[in-house]
């Protein structure tokens, strides 16, 4: 493992320790689009729909430049709403929406880390820490988390003289899809005194 450790390129601190400087770039990209359509069916009925697409990626170098943390997000928001004038004093609004948000951090190695050095059947390299020195290896773990949210609502509003009354209801369901290790499953310590 020590043969993989990047050589110092800075000043010698003494005692066998020297500094390493690693120039890095952090790259952030985002693609964002919103579309909306309003349609008037007649004088008393209208529909609108909206869709939002938002993809982003944040690539940040890790300690010593050994690997990059790539955090990808994918978000989709969609809504359909129907408005109806039922009478001069009674209005109806019906809405349905589906939202999906996903985060997917991955790791891309910047050096050739032999697979034979991986252990415990893990799909990424181990991390080594020495007192007083930066950690060597992958300290972050890949996973994904997706949230799906379905929502519907129905609202009515009425006017009686100088007063107005609004009432209605809504239903929401949130579902999670996740794949991520518990932290203790990927941590091994060997201490010597």
C-alpha cells in the first residue's frame, strides 16, 4: 500500500515527513429546464401542467487527489391542475403531482489502485490512516438514495356575501429507494500500541 502513496513535492518538515501539494479542480454542472402549459377549456374550466427537470453533478477531489467524489443529483417535478367554476360562488381545484429526487454519489479513482488490494469483498479501496498524516484511500462510500412523492388534492372555495370559505383534502405518499452501507459494515481498525 505504501508504494501507492503519492511522493511529497513540497518542503521537508523533518523526521521523515514532508508536504505534498496537489492542485485540483472542482467541477460543478447543472442542467435545468422548466416547462409549463396553460389551457383554457372554456369560460369555466382550465388546466395547467408543469414539469421541472434538474440534473446536477459536483465533482470534488478528495484528500491527496487519489480519487474524486462525484455527487450526481436528478430531480423531476411534475404537476397537473384542473380548475373549475362550478357556480358564480363555488370554485373547484384538483391537483395531482409526482416528484422524484435522486442523489447518487460515486467515486472515480485518479490512480491505478490494484483490485487485489481491496479486501473484505468491498467494491472500493480501503483507507489507511497514520497519526499526524492525511488518510490514504477512499474515505467516502458510494450509494444511492431516491425519493418518490405522489400527491393529490381537492379544494373547494365558496363565497357567501362578504365571507368566503375554503375546504378540501390532500393525500401524500412518499417512497424511498436506498442502497447504502451502514458505516460499521465498512470500517475496520487495527491499532498498535
